[in-house]
C-alpha cells in the first residue's frame, strides 16, 4: 500500500488534467400537503340547500422539491507514473458520511477525502468512487490513463505521443533514434513501426519501448547485450526483447543495462553486468543478452536506474539497491559494490526513487526528498559538497510530487507544477540562466504547469500539461530538440508545439 500525506498534497493544481464527474441522485421526494377545506359560506341570506353553490377547493401548494445532491470529483484522467496526485470529491445538498476510492490498479483503496494517489502501473484503469450519505449511497467511475511519456538518454530524448506512437531526437550514432539510420537529428523524428506505446526508456546509446500489452522492444547500441535480443549486434529499428512479457515499468537511464518490473512485483535486467549491475549475484564483466531475474526481490512497485547501479522501491516504502557503490549511492553506509539487492539504511516511507550517475534520491510520503552518494557538484542538495553514504535531507525542499536525476544534477516537480533543480550546471542544466553549480534547490525560471520531468547526462526536459515540451542544458547532439546544436541555460521549446503526450 502506498502511504501518502493528504494534507500536503490536497491542492494538486495541474488544472488541464482535471475532470468533473457529476452524478445526479434522485432522493425520495417530499409528500404534498394535507386536506384543504372549502371557504366558509356567508352568514346572511343563506339560500336553500338545494341552490347552494360551493366554490372549488383551493389546490394545495406543490410539494417543495428536494434538492438533488450532486457529486463532483476533481483529479486527473491522464496520469504520469510515479507522480503523486490528489483526488477530491465534493457533495452538494447532502452530508457524506463515507468515501471509498477504488483505484482499479489492484492497489489499496482509500477512504480519505481528498485522497492522494501515486499511479505505479502503466495502462488504462477504471477508478471508482462510492459515497454514502445517511441511508443513500451512490457511485461513479472514470477511466484513468497512466503513462511514462518522456525519457532522456545520454544525449538523446524520446517521448510517447498522444496517439501512443513514439518520437525521438538527438544523438543517433548508434541508431538509438530507431528510424533506420544513424543520422543525428535536432528535431523530433517518429520511430517507425511502434504503436500502443506506454513508456520509453533511454539508455546511454540505446532505447527501449514498453507496449500497453506488456512487451518490450529495443534498438540502438548493443555491445553489452542491452537490447535483450540474444546477441550483441546493433539494431537501427525496434526489435522485440526475448521472452519478456507482463512488464509494467522499464528503466535504462543513461546506462548500458536495462531493467524491467513485471506485474508480479519481480525484476529482470539485461546488458552490462559491470559492478554487479544486473543484480543476479554475479560480479563480472560478463554480459546478459537476454533478461535475467533479480533473485530474492519481490513486491517491487517502481525502479530507478543509474549508470551502473539500480534501485527498487518496495510496496512497504523501503528501497533496495545493487551494483556500483564507489560513492555510496547504494545508501547502505558503505562503498562496497553489491551484486545482490541491499537495503537502503533508514528509508521506510518512500513513494518514489530516482538515480543519477553516482547519486540516488528518494521522495518521501511527506513531500520531502532525501539523497545519498556523490556530492562534488552539490547534487545531493544539502548545502555542501561532501559525499553521503546514508540518506540526507535536501535543504528546504517540501511539497514535492516527483523527482528526476541527471548524471550530476537533480530536479523536483512540486505540487504547484513548478520545478526546482540543483547540482552541476556547467552547460545550463539547472535552467537558472547561469552556469553556476547549486548545492540547494533553485527555481527553474519561467517554467509552470509542468506534468513530468526527465533528465539526461547534462540536459533536462519538462512536459507541460498542455502537451508542450521544453528542454535546457547540453545540446551538442540536438538533444534539446529545438533545431539547433547550441546549449541553453534557460528553457527552450521543443520543435512541434503542443503536440506531445497530454
């Protein structure tokens, strides 16, 4: 069960994603007035009874109609995975005595109002709300579509489009754009043959796509078997990963290893096993060209992938990591590499996790963020440059609903749909108009109404609620998608306008 703090997140404000569900409930109508007698007769000159004319009775007033209760619910129907949302119900003309939110994705129900929800599984779900008011109860439902729509690799970027196709841009020297050639592109280019895409995972120089059916296709560089196709041959177009089904999440961030979360809460990885990055107990340079299960790991709800380390968030709010640990990015208090999952010390209430080159951050239930690992550029956000072997709170940061890490910088999406970043800033990846490193969170100037973030090696992109994308930072290979090869220290629109996932 994902535990959240309703007080912190009761004001989720991504309005273009909002919906109003209205249910008109007919209550038992009030009965209408009693008997009405005829008016009194005059006392003088009373005519004989046979000639008395009695006026028609005055009709009683119509019964006062009961005010019909109206149920309305505000919350998104187009959700971004691993982002915390608030759903709030209001009832007019009735006093509700209980709420039951049934999410449809096999997670625990909520009886709170507002109810906070972090969608973990990609796909389409029927979310239902049941409300009680005295002896009356009613229900309504709404389909919620969940996606992981943007992904940044080392020097390329990919997105899911509104029609569930995919597009990529940037470095293409190994065919990681999936368009059948190796020509680098500074504007978005469609990935041919892909439909029903739910999520993208961009590695160092390869890319993978997860379909709504739970299957995975990969393309690009394959020297370490990171495409999962049983060989080490590069592919210029999407190729199916061997024997992999029932996948609900996919991660490869800027690395040569790819990991998949399956619907049963287990994890499989493939590609480079340097430093034990596969997590199957072996420590060698041997590659895995097909998926290999991570042993003794279950009840996983989301993944984070660093360059050579991986972390898994479990349903109980704890985190396990494995792989490279030279700077303490596994969070176990040591610098010893681990070829099997090891617990992050002191984390018991995380709701999301993200990994950079050699640092890791977790979003907590109360909207704060803790980070650990390398800190030479201030990427841990704790006001200094000292490495941390254990989780340390990011200074002055609260109200966070999603986090995303680049190689040496970190960014957080806040509940008011703004973004803050910190860490390395040599090419403008913090978008504060400078190239000065920051050891505490700094607001991304001019950026609002953000729905999702992604961070590459030294560039960052934001998807807005209206479907527009903006990127900033390193642009040597066109990874910003603005038709230039010029790095930017401020936000710049991706060519195409408001056409991306929304």
